[in-house]
């Protein structure tokens, strides 16, 4: 046991992309527990309205398997703080993620290669699945 003073842990925001919410189904990873383990701090998860609409559309119009997966992803998303963004301002769901990550200076959890590249090009920390078994972060939070 150490005599170090207890540190007050800052809460970090994490924006979840739709691909992040499919991780538990694809790779059998508990994303919320794994994120807490990886970052070792208090976390607040955010779901942006364009991401929610994207998942709802998949639930309504996707293949039977995709509809089931999207329903599960939306159930997981209930653990996130919902944040409404005007569609006219955001453009695509990826644009909304990039815009809010920059504005909030926070990390993004996504497995989308194009979005990961966009975010890393502007120095936004990106969390993603590594070797189909665990989460990893590229950048500093």
C-alpha cells in the first residue's frame, strides 16, 4: 500500500461512432469495461444524433442480420449521453464526429478506417479494436 495522495480523476469525453457500437457483436468485447481499463479514468460516452439516425435507418432498412445488429447497437447506445446536432451544420455522420471531436477536444472510438485516418490527420486521439481482441488508442488523451 502506498501513501500517495488520492488523485481526483478528470472525466474524459469519448464520442462513439456506429462501428464502435457493433464491436461487442463482432469481437465479443465489452466496450465500456475495456475503455475504462484502457484509459483508467472516469469516462463519459457520447452518441451524436447523426450516428443515432444512421443506426435507426439500418434497423429499419438493413438486411435482417443488420436490423438485429443495429437494434443491439441502439440498446448499447442507451448508456451514452445523447447530443443533438443540426443536420445542416454536420453534413454526414463522419463530419459530425470530426466536428465535435475538434470542438470538445476529445477522443473518438471508431473502427472505420477512413474516419480514423481523418481524425489522426488532425491529431484527434482514436480508439479502435486491435487484433480482434482488445482496444488500443492512437494518440494522447
